[in-house]
C-alpha cells in the first residue's frame, strides 16, 4: 500500500489511474490502482478512474495537484479514516470528485485484491482484469448466498466491532465460533449463551433490531478472479480466469506481451498466509502466466513450462528492460525479491533470487 501511494505521489500519471477501493472482509482498507493507461489524457479536466467498492464503477475528476496528493498520503495512513472508508467518503477525504456510472458490475461484490486495465481483445475499448480471492478460499459465497461483514459497536463499549457471517438457508450465521466472537466482542459474554444455542442463531437473533438496523453491511457474492470485457455504455461481459488461476488469491496483475504476438498476456502474483487459522492459507499458486489467445481468453501455462516457482506472497511485479533482454522482478512479502529473465520463444522465465549484499 505504501509503495502504491508513493507511486501515486511521484507519478504525474495519477490522473489517468484506475483505482479499486473498498473495505475487505477483515475490515482492512483495500485500494488498488493501475497507472499505466490513458497516458495521452490531458493533465487537467475530467479524467477516468474506475473504483470497485463492491462493484461500483466511478468516474473520477481529479483537480488535486501533487501537493494535495502528498497530503492525502498522510491521511490514508490514519486508521480511523480508512476503517470504514468507501469511495464516496474517499471523495471527501481526497477532495476528488467521484461520479457514479451505472454499470452491470454493480452486483459484483468481490474481495477485490487487484485491478489492471488493458484492451485484452483488441477492440479499442479498455477492459479490466480483476484479481479476487479465488475459488479455493474457506468461504464460498455466491449471488444468493453472500458473505457479509457487519460493522457496528455491538456491545456498546465505544469500540467499533465487525462480525463476519455467511448465508445458511437464507439466514446470516456468524462465521466465528462463540469463544472467538467473545474475544473480539467481550460484551456478548454477559449474555451467558450456551455454545449449542449460539451455534443455531443468526446475527439478527444474537443482537437487537436496533443494533442490527444501524450496522454498516458489506457483502461479498463473487470470489472468482475475472476479466471484465468492456462492451461500452457501462456494460461488461465477465469471463472468469482459468480454473488453475483460481486456486489462490490474485494480489497483483502484470500485463505484458510475453510471447510477442501483439496480444497482452498476464502474469499473476498470488498467495496470502495471514488469515486466522480456521481459514488456512492461500498458497496454491507458484505464480501464474496466462497467454492471451487474441480474443481476451487466457490460457493458463503449466509452471513446469513457465519456470515460475514463487512460493511466497507475491506483492508486486515490475518489468525491467535492458537493451537486449526483458526481466520481471517479483517482490514477495518477507522474502527476497526474485528476478526472472523472459525467454520470449518459450514463454519461460529464468529465476534468480536477488539477495541483499551484507
Ligand atoms: Ca477491449
Ligand atoms: Ca464494541
Ligand atoms: Ca501475447
């Protein structure tokens, strides 16, 4: 997150960025930007940015100068502000002017981890590649069985709490067990509820209507990483990425024409380990390479072929060019960066761990 904002502050291309923002399932702020596209847009006046606080498409007019962005960077680090932030609040916070556009993405509430903009089918309209939690996570919400995050001061002790629920037979049932809930919301211990009774109750039965009605409720109904093909006029066709790319979350998407056939391909950085124990880790990806068939359909490449063996939590991918060669630098959480040389002919990369000199 820090590096992203550093990019925003130091890049004079911020007004052409694509931003996805929202609050993730654990209440953490999520904000993602793609700064590479629409570079020919003018500095001032209206510009385009897309935001996804659960599927909303926003048009952003940025009038803020660099000085203000530096100020915003400071603001963003304030946890009280970001804790319940959505894009409309961001608008106030950042003094950016968001205008909502009606699209068919508005029903697509994901655990969005990343977004990249690229015209993947070559029709001249920019499409969106959206990194999500994938299809291998502990919770499997869908459009009729959403996971919800309920935010309120449930025990009225002055501190904001959050409760995660999933849908069982149309009821919103807490994900966490009674003792786990009590750790977070000690006030509910006073209820003296038996484990057996607790396990049968929905959140609406555990708390009064007065509290429930005042909750901020965020929902997730879609976990696949996907490509949103832009049909124009706010209409997007959703294509899920291949099944093998759904085995882990997609933290970072790097668009690059790996095989030099004129069609943008994708390199995905994946994995997250920091979940609560019952959710286990998302660690099934070694880094994914997807080759574009020219129509925006991506074909997953076997790691034995691509040479990628990234076992860590990949957080960023940067392209580095020399006069004759192309490289990808993978940054992994709590691990050495990995530098790979792209072998254009074989869609293959050669690994080299970058170690700090002592
Ligand atoms: Ca397109
Ligand atoms: Ca509380
Ligand atoms: Ca290609």
